[in-house]
C-alpha cells in the first residue's frame, strides 16, 4: 500500500509473438453461408446459381475461377467472390 491506496491488481498485457500475423479475411469476418457472403458483396442475385448446385460455404472455399465460370458467374463477381474466400 502506498499513499494510503491499495496496490493495483491489473494484469500485464499478454506477450507479443514476433512474426505471428492474425488471420484477417477480405471482409473482416467469416461468413457462415454462401448467401450471407454474396449479400455482403452486393452479389445476392447470384445466390440462385449456388443454391441450384447445392454449394455451401465449405464447398465454395474449395472452388476456383474455372468452377465459378462454369456456374455462369461473370469475371468481375468471380474475382470478388474468390478474394472474399481467400484463407
């Protein structure tokens, strides 16, 4: 006790690990459905393509440009989608 005040019980900050970078996705958060991802990108009109082929978010993360092209997704939206699901 100093100056009549109790000592602080505040914990020190956690140690910083050098060279460790936290994962930050393109959108800043993880989407749990293809529909929510497309909505966040303003591409909700393409949700019907994914629903027709029963593609969920896990499957979408495994798809590439050619797969999206085969679904009929134009190049601009394909690029946006691929960037959004990058690890």
